[in-house]
C-alpha cells in the first residue's frame, strides 16, 4: 500500500474518539481546571472594580485618557467574564460540531 493511500485512510477515519477514564488523574485535572476557571472569574471581578474606579476617577477629574482606559478595562473584563463563564459550553459546542465533520 502506498503512503498516499495510507494517508487518505487515516484522514478518512482514524477511529479515535474521546474516552473518559482512559488516563489516571482525570478527576484531578477536572478539579484543577474548575479551580483555575474560578480563580480567573475572581480576578476579573477585581479587575473590573479597578477599571470602573479608573473610569469614574477619570470622568470626575476631566482625565480623558484615564476615562478611556477605564472604559476599555471594563469592556475587556466583561468579555473575559463572558468567555470564562461560557468556556465549557463553547468547547462542548465545537467538539460536538467537530464530530460531524467527515
């Protein structure tokens, strides 16, 4: 069998599917990832509070640069919170979508 024929067969159906319990430590890895996600969300809350404070301070003192930076910080924090909260759903959606590719 030629190399090209093998590559076509491999690209067509490698026969690999995600299997839970294949490696030891999966439960620990899930717990670590959940803890990292929670840490990220808590950090975003703190960053948003600081950004909102900079925004308010810039607005009340006439510091347009500080006001713009505060607004940008609040928007970045909102986007980060959205992605952290939706991370599991986004990965699950695209993983399921990827299984439909043939």
